[in-house]
């Protein structure tokens, strides 16, 4: 990571610069946020075939309110990155998430989700275990949950890796995070048949928080310290927790039927295309 990128103010960074900052190896990952909650009790397995450590999930307490937490974890060193599959969920991870959504529904626990994935696992085994079905089923399941869903994009949220856990009543992005249906490398490979045009792809896809906010795809941007969240993790943690409290109080006051109707309307409402006429 270039020191110049970290030193630049947010509005001076190119979209590709922001992608690199979102991927900074010292940036706080989901585990940092999850373990800040009281009584976090991690749940494992999808009750079908296994456990995927790219998705962390469990119950916790937040200011005397029981909540269900989920996060996509990349790991910080080689061993932990391998253990967490570099943040790329397998079908077992999505089915574990789906199991937790159903538990949250049963016990009326709001869902708080932290997105930080380069994309779903692309191996043959994922296809053999029906990855596309696991992603689609999660999206459908989330649209009908009667509990509030808060989503926080804390790093890079790319492709099905993020979309399968991204349906929400409220979505916030950290200032230097990115969110898109495909990675810049993937877009470059499709459009230009090589991966050398990541900077142009990042700009055309409008992956940054300001671009997505202006198009109505997210609800707010959470400011980060100069240079990124890793410069002061305790500060960004407090800001995120404060925001969670405000949004939980607001969403928990909405009747379930109205909450579901509003969420489905969010999904069906027309937005300005992320691609526009640029492609």
C-alpha cells in the first residue's frame, strides 16, 4: 500500500486508490467488530455439510438487546487467511448465514452484518455444492425476515460474496470501503480480456461510497480517520457502534409488516444504473 494513497484526502483518491485502501492488510476486519460485542457466542456449521470460516456468526448482547451478528472474515496472517479462505465464502458459509437468519427470526433478534469479501469462493467444489442456489436462497430469505437488518461495508464487498448477505433495511459504508457486483479485476478481465485495466473498471463501476450514496444504493457514509480505519481502530469502532444504536432504535420501532414492505420496496425501487452510459 502506497504511503501516498494513505496520505491523500478522500476526495483526492481515485476509485482504484480507494479499492487498494479498502484492501489494506491492517484494516480492521469483521472479527474486530464482532468481538467488541458483549457475550458474543459464535455458532458453527450449516447443519448440512460443514462449516465455512469465511463467515463468522453468533449471538451477542448490544446495550441490553439480544442481536445476531454475522461478518465475512479474511484473516490477518497466512495461517488465518488460509483458515478463513481469504474471506471468500463457500456454500456452507451462506447456508450457515441462512441458518442464523432463521434463528434471528425465531427469537426476534435484529441482524447486524459486516461485509468484507473479495467474492464468493470460485472453486469447482463450490459449484458442486450448489453455490448459486445458496446465494439466491439467502437473498430471498432475507427479503422476508421480520427483524431489522443492518449492513455495514467495512472493506471490500464484492460480487456474490457480498450480495448474498447484503439485503438490508439500512446499509452504511465506511468512507474508504468499496461495494460492487464484481471486482475491478473481474470486470477488466471480462471487458478487456486481461486484468490490466482495474483503474478504469473501478471508475466505470462507481464502486466508492460517495458514488453509491449519490445513486441511492446505500444510506450513509461513516467517516474514517485520515489514511483509513486502521489508523485508529478504536475510533472507528466507537463511531460504528454509535450508529448501530441509533439505527436499531429507529428500526425496532417499526412494525414487522411495515418493515418487510419497506425492505422489499428498497429492492424493487429503480436506481440510477451503476454503469450508466459509460460502458
